[in-house]
C-alpha cells in the first residue's frame, strides 16, 4: 500500500496556520506536521542545551517559547504624541522607551520607516522579545541568539514529500521574523524539496531571489479580491510548472500590507495592458516568473492609478512556488483549491523526476498538526497509589432534581433574592433578554443558571506567575497548594478534577447544566496560555482562574416556564429524602414566590420617585479622547508595517464611589438597631447586586452575568457568546464584530444608527466591517482546527446581521466537532514528538494517561484570550496591544470569559464585555467635602471598552465606538444622568 504523503509546515506564528494544515490534510490526503520557525531543536546541540538551561519553555502541545527576564518598552510616534510603556501619552513628539532614546515623527504625521520600509521606526530597536531589548520580533518566540542549524534542518526536511512555509507577522528581511525559513531558499541542489510559500513565506521567497518587499499604499487585511492569472488560457508548454493552469476565475482573501516588488512598476502601461509583459521574469528577479496578480484601483484617493500587486510566483529552476493570498480563508473561493492541487502534483512530479524519496523511518522533530488532549497528558496513576483529598472529594456524583412551575411575573433576581438573599458570594448566568418583557428580536437565550451554596463548593484558583493552584473546600476546612508541574498547567488540573466528577448523561437532558464548574478566567490567563509573559512580580495576588464546583443549582427554563432545582450528591453521601433537605426547602420557597415584581421595585433608579434615594457620589475617569485617537494611529502604523492584521484596542474607565457591598448575614433572632438597619438598607440599595438588577432591566442581554466570587465582583450585560459545546463534542463559537446602534432618526448626534434590520445590513455589509469580522472568523477557525483536527470545522452562518434590543451586530457562527475516539488523541506518527524528546526536556515524564478523550475544555484552553478581543495574528497582536495599552496595565476580568462546564461535559462561556467589575482589595481613601473633610473609603469600579482597529479605521470613528460601548454599562448601571 502506498504510504500517505507527508508535508512539513513551517509555522511563523500566524493565527491562521491550523486552517492551512487542515486544507492540506483534507485536500491532498496527506499527513501534515508542524515545526515552529524558531524551534530550539533546529539549533546545534550546544545551543539547545543553552536554551534549556536558560529560559526555554515547552507547552503541552509541543510548541516552544523563549522567555527572558528582562523588560523593555517601545513607543511609536504619531502626530507629535507618543504612548509610553505605561500606556500614557506625551505630547512632546518623542518616544519614551527604556532602550533607545527617542524617535521623531515625520512632517506629515506618519511614522518613519526602517530602511526596508516594513515596520515602525522604533520597532527595529525596541520591539521586545519576551521583554528583552533586541532586534527581533514581537511574537515573543524567537531569541536573537537563535541560530538554526542548516544540517539539522536538512535532516528534518528529508522526512517529507514537500514543505509549506506559512504566513506570519513581520517582514522577510528580519531574520527573527522568518527564522529557519530563510535557510530553505539556501538549500543546495542535492537537498532541495518542493516548497510552497504562503504570504510571509511567499514574501521570503521574493526577498531571497532579489526582490524588494515594501508597503502597499493601503493594507488589504481581510479584503477579498479577484486573483488575475492566465489559468485556462495557458498551454501545457507555456505553463510548465504554472500551478494556475486549468484554474478558472476566483476571488481570494488577502491579509497583507506588504508587497513583493519584482520590478512591475517599470512595465509601461501599454505593455501591461497587452498582457504578455506581466507574465515574464523581470530584471530585478530573473529567477522568478510571475503567475498571478491583483490590480488594486486607487481612484478614490484621487490618483486614478492601479497598483500592481504580485500574487504568485514560481522559481525558474528550483521547485519553489509562492502565493501572497490566503488559500485557506473561509472567503477564498473553492476554485482556488485547484491551485493547491496543481502545486502538489507538480511537487510529486518533481520528486519523481529527481529521484527524491523521503525517509520514512527515524525520528522527526515536528509535531502533529492537532494538539494532544489535556487528559492524554495527565500522568497515569497506579491503582494502589494514595489519592489526594481534592481528587476524591465529591467524586462520582449522582443527580437528584425537582421541577416546579415558574410563577407568573417572577424574574431571575426574584429567585436569587428568595433563595440566596443572605449569601455573600453568587454566580448568576442570566439570559435576561429571554424574559417575556423583552422584545422578540432579543430572544437569544433560553436558560438562566443560578449557583447556590457556594460556601460549600470546592474551588480552584490560580494566579498567573505561580507554579501552583489553590484548591479549597471551605466547608470541610481543607485547602492545599497543588503543584501544576504534574498537570502541565492549570488546565490539566481542571481537566483532571472535572473527569473525576463527570456524570454520564443518559438520554435527553432537561437542562444545560446539572452542576459542575462555574466561574471566570481573566484576559491575563489567556496571555499566559499563548506564551506571553506578564510583568513579574505583579502588583496583586488576584486569581486569574476562579472556578467553583457547584453541586446545588437552579436552572430557569424561560421557554417552558419551569424551574429545575438540582443537587449533585457525591459517592457515598446519603440522599436528602426528608422535607428538611435542600431540594425540598428550595422548591417550597420557589412555589411561594407568586407574582412578585420585587426586582424592579428594589432597584433605586427604577423605584417610584418619592422612594428613590440619591445615588452615591461618583468620581468617573474616562479615557482622554485625544490619547485614544493617538493609540488608534499607532495601531494603524503597526498594521501598515505588517506586524498585525487587526488590533482590538481597549481602554478603561474607573469609577469610585462609597463602599457598597456588605456581608449580609445577620442573626434573625436579634436584629440590629433601627439606625443600623437603615444604614444597611441604604448600602444594600447601592450594592453591586442592585447595579446588576438595574443594568439587566435597562439592557437585557443574552449572556448577562453577575458574579461575586472571592474578591471579584462582575456585573455584565454581555451580548457575545464565546464558546459553547455539547456532550457529543459539537463546539460552536460566535465571533461578533460590526456594530450599529438601533435608533431613530437614521443619524443622531453625528452617529450612524439604524431603525430596521435592512438598514443595519446596508450599513454593516461594507468592506471595513466585513473585514473586521472575517479576520476573527479565520482566527476562530484556526483555534478550533488546532483541537478538532482537519476537516472537522465549518461555518454555517457567515457575516450575518442580528437584531438586539439596542444595537444590530454582525456575527458569524463557526462550528467544530471534537475527535470522538481515544485513538484519535495522538496520531501514531507524532507519538515520538509528542511524548518523547520534547517531554523529556520538559523536566518530567509524560506517560499517556488512562483517558485520551478530547473535551470542550480543550477548546476553551486553546482559544483564550478570545480572538474578538485581541486581533490577528493573536500572539503578535496581544504583544503590541500590551505595549500600547501599557505593559503594567491589566485588562483583568474584561476581555476574559465567564461561564460553566457541566459535569455531563457540556459548557457555555461568554466574552466579558459591556461589563463593569471591581476587586475587594482595590480601595481608595477620599476626602468628603460635604462632611468637613472626613476621609471615607471608596470602592473602584472599572469598565473596559474599545474596538477593532484596521487599516480602514479612522481615529475619530474608533474613539466614538469606544465611548458608545462605554456608555452602555456606565449609564445602564449608574443612571442616564451620568455624564462623560
């Protein structure tokens, strides 16, 4: 039997790489393996040892990150103002960095370019490599000491039929951006193999053959254009090696702001229009033959000219091809797949003609394209081994439940007040817009979930920077710091704890959640998960992961009009069969609620005026408009320089007010004095729970949440689902990009609004808005492909405009199906790479665990932080954003996720946006001018807001979008009278 072809993919840290490996696998029926451009195993042996003894770190998926302890700051100048490393902006026109002094801006207000015209001037000397000052990339993965070995690369390449050099951020003239890729074009004739370069890989080929790579007049990230080629017109003789031969017309997605220059501008217009000149080698690059172009009109700029953008080439004598466009994008038409098929046929023909036969045995360095599951990486435990208390407490639970009717007029806050009124901690996941009072257009959610008795729950918390997680069972008086080395990180520990408490679900489920983990994950945990180190030591000890194993819960089914009261009993626990049991007592309370509408009456801002007290004094510090616009311009300079396709810039507003949340437990036998009760009632009216009730009434949202867990308090009206997954392994993500406010008239206060869905579709279906969404869609597909594998991801709904209560949003639905058998966990061909040499270097063995199944937790761990809050490529974009927003600035709960993972294997997580949050340890002393200068303690609330910056953005438009998003939670929670 003929062995399947093997293809090596050189990964330059793009956020679409897994989409390419999936396309190659399914289209070519090939096994694809991945090797980072800076893999330390490509270095000479001594260099590898040096990296291991220094700051080399291996992720569980076999990828690598260089981590240095130094730090640097880089600023980028725009229009006479700069952003410092702490995120502040100076107006002196100078960059304040810790490495290379100052950089002046140009007369026209744009950034100076480096000699190759690729990246902002300051980038050449001050972009960080994991916080170290060096000439290098922002991706944090490639040290300036990285020197790949040609002999090691040659040996690795001998195992494959062909090589694909992938896309990535940066410039091909920067060795750090292309890593080992630059050695490919230097291979001796007897070491050659067929190569396809994509985007950066294509540009690297052009640069290696004498071409220049410079900036386009305007970047084309997320733009869809027709690729001009000879295709069906070329004859077999003329088109030898032309991978477009026989291909019809098609459009493709572009993700580039840099362009290969082989001398096309020197062709006279008449010769260009005649046609033959554009298909011949030019003097600047005699070895490259153009195969395709995009002709970009710039009439709107008043130039009336067409920019000739090189889209594809082949080498005259070597088996090298390259394409600038992205063949894997969801918006690249399927006719373009024929180009990939033609390339591989040419590759196999060249191998056969040259007598090249890949080495099939022996150990290769590359890993499988799909990550191993979290469960497959757990250390196997021998049957007689002593188990820790956190491994057994609550294990193997069984479910008991009761169902009662939802009384008319009763809303979720009424239920919480009745059942959890005296609880300090709460988690409420609320489909607020599913209430009957909401408009039909808003109905997105069916269920609301209330966690109860959190003081009895097992809790897992982890602070990025610690080598352990804290596992606590307060009711049992147990707490331990669990070393994470045996679990390969916090997600391995969570996976192990979840697996020990999994409930085999039988038949159809009445509710999406019967018990399990509920809680939050911060944005900073996501940064850590993609290999971006945080500044250490951090100025706080707050958890970045806080998950409670909920055993008592209430689920409201808004569609069926019922309430499910549920309890998980651990193995060996006696079931509560008496009327004193929690189930019966809770069901009795719920039946007694009747037609109450307390949620609205108890909300100060919505109460009758005669009973309304004045809201507490607020001190609001919003972002400065001019500084935010400066940051937008800086983002656009990075985008124009090829460092990112899209940057999701954010900023924070702080609100200080008198401390409001109290410990509400009091003794019913001896109530406090009347004066104290009034003070408590006043503060209770101002509490975070009241803020949530106010916000949910004004802005009902499908993924609203209230969370008071440990020292964190979150009040959210999020409209965006991040990830949901079911027991069968179907995962769905709904990236949301593109917003227009719903209002009349069509334009109010200079802000574009829409009154109908049809109007919103006309406003949002424009290149800028569609490009924003498309870039995140392709990023999300990449995240899902990395876990689900090739051919298991689809896009059932693309660029769809949905109607919500106050806005219209453009969304896309991306679905992936998890591998369904343990045998799928680690492909045999990758077993050596996944569990052999790499894991030995990680300092501890990784025996294959008893379970290799993939779960939704694998997707969650692989997808953070949410792509809709980062931009693409994700890693490079996050590093740039940290520099612009401030290296010591943390987004915290904002841009993270909140949700649950049920004991049955289901899960649902929302993106933490349109939200406000605070931490108990962040308090300020404020002088009260109305009380003779008395100092009082105030709490600090934070609201994050921002938007996706693209090359088509305007600073004014992005500023307006940020303030529009800010005003929602700010005025929704604190009142319409709040002014910015």
